């Protein structure tokens, strides 16, 4: 009988130990991990305005990452080669590369953080990205409204905001002795997967 009691105690301990391991594994599985998205698809663009016309350049050649922590804090970084933007006019694009000093500063980028990004999205929403735009070797701080929606199993991020060419120390091009406006509109429609 004593041997049977000892066997029962050992069995109870083994069951308890298995229960503890199962609880630890379950707790580990329930630990929240950040969501990491790669930005590879979509369009980035800029628009500058002259009294006589508007110029829009776009690129589909960019890279980026978005990390959303379980508390809703997000970190964003997207960059594109300055030389990849196409306005449909090669002379204009070459001049744009000159005034942004593309040889010394080949990339333009946006980096920033946001809060309140709860995943999965229950509905389309707009967040504010506290960001930094880097172009022409200059960095300026901006607040960027970003619209987030579902696009199948991916997220779509759309944004549009203005920065100053003068703040970026970009010499504003002129046509017929009239310079383009100081405002540079930056737009994007990106798919995050």
C-alpha cells in the first residue's frame, strides 16, 4: 500500500509539473508581440506649383518598415531615391536632382512615431504621425495625418502634407522669372504587408 501511495504522489507531482509547463507555455503564447509591416508597394509623390502650371513627380521605388507595438505605439520609416521620381519631363527631373543635391543626398525620407494604432483595425481611422522629413541634407519636423484602412490582409496608409522648400534650403526653380511657390506637397498611398 505504501508503494501505491508513493506512486500516486509521484503521479500527482508529474501532473502538477505538466500543468505548470502548460500554463507557462500558454502565458508565453499570449505574450503580445509587435506587428511588423514592410512597405513595398504603392506611390509616393510630390507637387510644386507655379503660377502657370503644377508639376507632379511620382515614384514606385521605395522601401520602408512600420512597427506597431501592442500598446498602439507605432514607428515608421520610409525612404526613396531622389533620382527615382519622375515628372514626365527629364529636364525638369534633372534640375530637381540638382537643386536637392542628389549626388550628396541620394535619399529623401520620412521617419516618425504615432500612438493609438490598435490592430486589427475595426474601422478606417486617421492617426497623426509626429515625423521628420529629410531632403537635401536638411531635416524638418512635421505632423502628418495618415489615413489607415484595410486592403485585404494588408493595411493601406494614405497621407498628404506640405513642407517649405525654403525650410529645406532648396533653391526654388523659376519659369519666366517667376519662382515656384514655397510649398512642396508630399503625398503617398502605401500598402503595408
